[in-house]
């Protein structure tokens, strides 16, 4: 994973472009517990990085291909993703954990660098994560799977649907309803 030292950024800034291979991306994803996608190809990034006082500014572009699952039919989707971004990173002091705990929600959304290093590959991955659809679908009107038999309904309807609408109510069990005492 690509890490840039703050000291290596000259006053006039730096133009970078780098590629992260799929294998190292997979290793990186293992740091996260709830990941339901994977990288299908390498992650290509380019960025302009420069310093402004204590801040580090990054303008960049990321591009990759992911594979993920349709939330309805569970079919695998291959999804090309590209995104441009602008970030300002602020220095994060080596804060004691008590102080860290006081960081409000707003602070958490800011971007920080720590220990004089910018983790560029991680930043690039985060930009990709932001572009992943919340509920990926293989197609806009995916019909999903039958909850009873599991058939992919995009390939046609299943027997369950026919039964449900075809034969009406199931025959009632004998003994439950007494016969009408008088002809009605
Ligand atoms: Zn689907
Ligand atoms: Zn079915």
C-alpha cells in the first residue's frame, strides 16, 4: 500500500499516479469485518498533493472494477467505478484515548493524517467505498428470488406462484365445521 511521507512533498506539490494490485487490495479488505464486495481489477489512482500550512490538500481520481452481489437475486455484478475527489487532511495529534473519545460526529468526518504520513492507497480505497451503491442491483427491475423455492424469478415464474394463485384455499380438514342441522 502506498504511503507518502510529508517531508517528501516539495513546496510546489507533487503529481502522483500509482496502481494497487488486486492481491494487496484483498489483503487490505481483510481489515474490515463487513465487506460484501471485492476488487475485480487493480485500483488506479492519480493525485496532486500539496501542503498548505499544517494541512495537506489532495485532488485526485480513482478508478477500479468491483464485484458485488445483487441484493435481490444474489447474482454477481461486475461494476466499474471511477470518482474524482478533493480532500483536505489535517494533522491528528497523538491524542490520548480520552480525548479521542470526545471527538464529535462532525470531527470524525474530517480527514486526518498522523505521524507525518499520508496513506494514499487507503484514501483511494475510501473514495471507492463511497461510490458503492447501498443496495446494488443487477438490473433496475430485478425480480429477485422466490422466498419459498429460491428460484431466480428473472428466469421465469416458479411453481409456488402458480399454486398460490391457482388452487384457491386449501381444502378444509374434516371435523372442524359441524354440518348444517337444517337445510339452508
Ligand atoms: Zn438481481
Ligand atoms: Zn417458488
